[in-house]
C-alpha cells in the first residue's frame, strides 16, 4: 500500500535521528511483561540519548496482547489471559516459533509514523520474498505483510505490526510467523480481521523456517529501510476495510503494570 500522502522525509533519506550504527540484540525467549518494562526503560533512555538505536530480536512464551482498538468480541475464548498494551491495533498472539522484533528507534523530525510503518513493512516484504514467497505484499487498509488469496485459500497475513511512538522513540514493533502453531489464532479475531487468514513461512514454503534463521536478514533489511537504502514501493495486493477505522479506542493508555 502506498501512503495517502508523500512522506515527510525523502524516500532515500534516513528516518533515524542519528547516523550511528543500529545495534541488534538477540534476546532469546523473554516473558512479555518483562520485555514491555524493558522496552519502556530503553525508549526513555533513547529519548535522552543515553542508549543507541537498537533492534530487540526475541520470542515470547504463548501470550495474547490487546492493543487500544481491541473489541470485546476479539478476545480469547480459551481462557488464556490477555495483556492490554499501549500500542495501536487490536488483538494478536505471540509465542514460540514466531520472531518478534522491537525497534527502539529515535525518529528524525518531522516525525512521520506512517512512513515508519511503511518502511518496516518494506523490510518484511523483502525478506519474505527473498525466501521464495515472491507475491507477498500489502493490502490497502490493513497493516502487515500478506499473501494473496489463491484457490480456496483467503488472503493470509504472515507478519503483523503494532507500534507506539513516545517522545519521538518507537516501541513495540513486528511479529513474523516462522514455524509457530496457528492454533491460538482460532480463539481470537486476529487483528480484528474475520474475513482473512493467518499463516506461517513454514506452512507456505513447505519447509521449516525458524526465528533464528530470520534474525540476520530481517535486521539487515530494517537497517536498509530506516537508512533509505531500501525504499518503499507499491506492493499492493488489493484493498479491504481497515479493522480499526470504525472501532472506538479504549482508554487513552492502558495502565502500565507495576513491577
């Protein structure tokens, strides 16, 4: 999907606030709430230039998280707890076999959240296509990376996005379905979308693709996208209703859990 207006920053220019190298950290499996606290601390430190821009690469134990636009009908039907978080979007699932990346990035002025999201999507589209899924792209009106409908299969989301920008610094980020189970998506309305599917790289390619395998290429693609070496292109597969456009937000910010 192309942005509804030209980006504030030229497509071949960086959107990071500084030119220092982008650090990448491999964190393994980390509890969701623990990582949320860590993100908040890092974002606060980045806002005052105490830490560099960084990509946090990790997996989570099985966890549902609900963004600000989540509706009661979206929530789990299997009794598993759901964490209300301070990102955009609706509900999703994280768990083993899914690569999660949280960019802690100080954006350059003027801040353009739409451009940031498009650049993240562009990086994901590149790495998914490089694996062999060359028809991966965007669906206008919906974030993330999709595979087009084919035969009896609907359009399927292979990577989801949910972000927050505070004091000019990004939090939360993206989840790339590598070899995770799809069972837990059957107990929610993933991202508030009931008319499309969810898939994994493993299912689509017919071979096992692990999160570890995807860390290096994803980090490189994100670095290229944030620096302007990888520019946003039109990869539209079609259009569909935005699941957040007509849903009221919840409270301004869900209460941050205490330590």
